């Protein structure tokens, strides 16, 4: 696929090696609940830790095979040395796997900076205060590690950089409100992926250019069936392309690296730590947060606004947090008039043929 | 190993405690109270393990533990059907088998004894902080029963050694809020003095349990792992009641008598082992298989998950501290440290890891813990995969073969020819 965004993502390790050689610090982090702005404000580049479709070999000595392949693959990639450029790692506690990982990661990877970040499960005022306290401790530890003072001004600046980037990706998402979306679902997916690893100002510059140079809208729709993709994260660009080959187009998502990540806005102001805490805890919730209802509402609203015909709900095997919600999400979406295709996915051993057969049948049913 | 005795009929069968008979009565009373709760006007609150049961007794309510009930279904050999029913309704087979089994029972309206199962809850109460399954499972039950749900939040501490003040105060406030929610839902007035009484009883039961736990260090060890697992019932379900305290007094006295008279739990103790972590409810006898080779389980962490000292003069803060410092909440390094202490204190020769495939939360770190103990203490270990509740994946012959290999290895280390 031709896309400078996808290129950047595919070459993410080479790019990071380059930043490292240029003297930059790099910290890898998991999940949507790590406040990256703090890392950015410490003068360090935060990169999202990701798995790969490469076979898992080394991680099996450290994690049972009945754990989600996302975490197994991330650990495997690290053990293979793919992440050797990282100076540190932040693991927020969001699910049972991110809870078990800190001890394993710390002992085997020995990062020079390490933080296991406690995250509340709720988003009440008390939870926000609690998390703001954790932000302050996190900030201190980053300052100590980097020797770089993080004041309100630099933090507000970081928040601004992140807000701009989030707003730009939201703008990209909104292009698909049109009947003739100028970008395909896989192109948008590449944009979301690259934003996980590129420094935000760089990503934003690329996005501005893309938005400025957009071709004029097509006159007629191409007949692709409008779909939403929801659930867990995945690496596989082939998955998005397979949907397109089958006559579908993903116009919107509810993925942890998609709208749940980018559709957030943090207030700049006099209490940036508290703003961060509130912003992170009150974004569209991942299933590790309670109550779960706001996520369903988000999905229903997206499905309506983006006029999707159906939803592909994709889940990692052994991902408890997501899987408890699955029957409920499925029936609620269906009741609201959005048929659902359930997919068990793992990047490792991805079965493209089987997936295409399922998607084709689903799309036929929608048409 | 040929010497046949009259009694017990099986020469390798470990000696069970007389007090465990008292357990049957406690059990029966509890299930009777549960069955008549509606008629007695007592609120039935379904609660997760590692949750403040003390609050429920303070309201004169009846706590019900789906986890316990699923274990009961498993030992009564109806769990596989229940899990299948839950899977048939769209729940993933990989989920915690406690949850699957309970959902099966709920959907089928059938219980562990071929009865109609248990009554619907008045309130659902879960804590965030033991595992991620708890709140998600409770949310799913709330959608089914459409009754009030209380989730008590606690952020994960990861580092179990130090408990930051803000973690404690956050949970203490959550507990207090939960008390007022229960008040609202049940229409019963919350009485802090009653909570103090309950907390004091909870503390007494814990203290007794800790005594028993200490006595397991005796050589030979006085109590079998099966007794530990089964006698836990009162600590899990009745913690905060007089009955639990009386039961553990009796149990402690009997265990003490055994220790004083050097009576071991198995006929010929040759190896002292740790069982990590969950019981296998459909195959408790597997523990006896170790006994056939002189393997005795002398300590474990699971058994201690439910005890914890609490101070009735400051109930909310103290409960918060107790539920946060629970060992299972520490990362693998913290658990390994706990084990290291126990390995010394209990003269341990080896550790057995039950890799409980449906419980990521407490199985994912086992390989790491095993490596740490091997690297630092040269402690031999064996690992086998099973499911605590669901018997469908269990491979008896393979597991037994592993046990035999493990015992041979222990034999050559401890008793070299
Ligand atoms: S949320 Fe699910 S997929 Fe993600 S790390 Fe946790 S268990 Fe794995
Ligand atoms: S067995 Fe594991 S996943 Fe299931 S409720 Fe217990 S701790 Fe949670």
C-alpha cells in the first residue's frame, strides 16, 4: 500500500533508531491510559508499544500461551531486541495482562526507566483527584530520570501539541461522513497507526499537508458498503485491505488506537495535571473502565452519524475485559439496526482466507 | 510401600481433620440461610472474593459468592454442562470458568444439587482490584438481573511493598460510599458500631487462620492442602460472624494437638511442597496423588488470600489497608519475595504450579516466579495446565506422569543414593 503514513509505521524501528542516534530519549508505553503529554514535556519521545505478526518464540518462556497474543507478541518483540532503542517503559494497569506484565518486563528487559502506573477503574471526581496525584508522582519520576523540569508551561505546551494532533485525526475521521469519502478505511488506519509512533508535531505536519492536498470529492459513491470496525487493536493492514477487497469500506472505528485514542481533548490551563487526569479518565472508555455504557453510546452514535450498514467486532482471543462486553455490544448494536460480524483475531497466524469468506458473506447479507 | 493397614483403607490417604465435619454443618446452615433470605427479609448481596464482606454482615445481609458456588458445581460434577450453556449463549470459552459456570447455572435456573439454583441477587457488589474479570463479570450479571450494581474501585498498586496513603484513602472512601449505597438500596440504616463488631469478628477469624498457617511449618506438617482449601469456606463466606470464629478456634485446637503430638497429615512425609495457586475443584484428589510419594503441601498463598488483620476502631481505613495489601496484588517480584520467606520458614523442597488456564491474572506470572525461585534458591518446580472448575481440558494421565517425574527429581536431590 502506498502511503507515507504506512511507510513511517512499517519503518518505525529504523526511525526510532535514528532519533536515538540524534540524542533523543525514547520511552515505550502501553494503552490509552498513559498520559503521553508528560513524557513529551520531559523532552522524551513516547512511542506506543506494539506487537507484530511475526511468530512468537521467545515470549513463550515467560508467558503462558493462553494469554492474549497482543501482550505475548509485544514481549516477544522486545525479547528479540526490536525495541532495543527504548530508554524506558511505562505500563499502566488497565487489564489483567498489563497488570502481570510489569514484573516480567522489568526483570527481563531491564529498562533504565520503568514505571507501572496505577489507573483507577472509574472516572468520578475522587478518581480524577487520585489520578492527578499519580500524575504528579509520574511527573516527578520523569523529571528525576530526565533531569528536565516539567513546569505548567511546558505541560500546557505538550497538551496543545497533543490536542492539535487529536483534532487533526478527528478531522480525517470526519471526512468519511461524506457519501464519497476521499480516503479509504485502510488509509485512515495507516494514519492512526503512524500517529502512535511518530512525534506528534511531525505527524500533525503530515496531516495538515494531507488535508490541504486532498483531491476534490468524487461525484458518485463507489458502492462500497459502509462499515464500522470495533474492538481490540491489531497490526494487520491486510485485514483492512481484505475488507475493501470484499466490497466494504471502514468509514469509522471504535478501536483503542482509533477514536478511543484520538477523540479526546485535554483542557489547557492552570491545573494541567488535573486536566490530564480528567481528560484521560473521561475519554471514551475502554472496557477496562466502569461504567461500560458510555462506550456503547459512543459506538451507537458513530454508527448512526457515519451511516454504517454493519459493524465488524474484532476481539483478541483471551482478552477478558473485551470479551465480557461482547455479547452485550453485539445484541445492543443489532437491536439498534446494525448487524454485527464477530471476529476472533490474532495477528499471529492471521487467516486471511477465512476472514475474507466471513466478510464477504456479511457484506452480501447487508446488501 | 506394601504395608497394608486396616484403617484407613487406603494407606496413602491423608488423615482428614475431625473439625472438618463441623464444616458440613456450617455449610448447611449457610445455604439454609441463603434459601430463606427473602422470607427472612435479609438482603442477598452477590459479592466477589477479595471484597469487603464485612459490609454485608454489618447490614445483616447474606453474602453469596458465585466463585464459591461455581467451585461447588465443579466438585458436584455439573460444571462442564454449565460452562457449555454459557458458551452457547455467546460467552467466550476462554473466560474465567467461575463466571462461565455461574452463568450456565443462572441461564438454566439449575443449581449444584440438581435443584433450581439460587435466588436472584438484591444487590451485586464487585471490587476492581483483585482481577479485571470481577467488575466485567458483575457488569454482565447486572445486565442480566437488572438490579443495583456497586463497583468498589481500587487502583492497582503493583508494588505490594509500600502502600501509598492516597491509595488507602481512595479505597476507604469507596468503601464508605458503598455502605451508603447499600443503605439506600436496602432501606436499612447503616450502623458504624455494628460494622465495628463485624470487623472485630473478622479480625479474630483471621488471627486464628494465621495461627493455623504458622503451624503448618511443623515437621511433619499437621494439615493437608485439601483441608486448607475446604476449611477456607468459613473464612471466605462467614468472615465477620461468630460462627467463623468458633469454627477456627476448634480447628486451631485440633491442629495444635497434632503438632504437639507430631502427628502428620500424611502417613510418610518425605517432601515438603508448595501448591500454587488455585485448587482443582473437580479433581481435589490429585493432591492425594502427591501423598502417595510422600509429598505434603505445607504452605500456599491462596489459603492466605482471605485472611488479614483489621482494626475495628478505624473500620474503613483498616479494611482499605487490608484489601490493598493482599499479596495477590503485588507484581511477580513481590510474590516471589513472599515465597522466598515461606520456603525458608516452611522448609520447602519444591513448588507445584497449577497453571489455571482461565485465570490469566494469577497464572501469567507463574513462569517468571518459577524462574526467580529456581535462579535464586535453586528450588525445583513443576508446572501443569488445568482449569480450576471445568474438567473438560484435564489430562489426568499426562499430569500424573509429570508428577512422577517431578518426584523422581526431588528424590534424587533430597535423598541421593
Ligand atoms: S485489553 Fe485485552 S488485548 Fe489488550 S492487553 Fe489487555 S488482555 Fe490483551
Ligand atoms: S479465577 Fe482468576 S479471573 Fe476468575 S475471578 Fe478469580 S482471580 Fe478473577
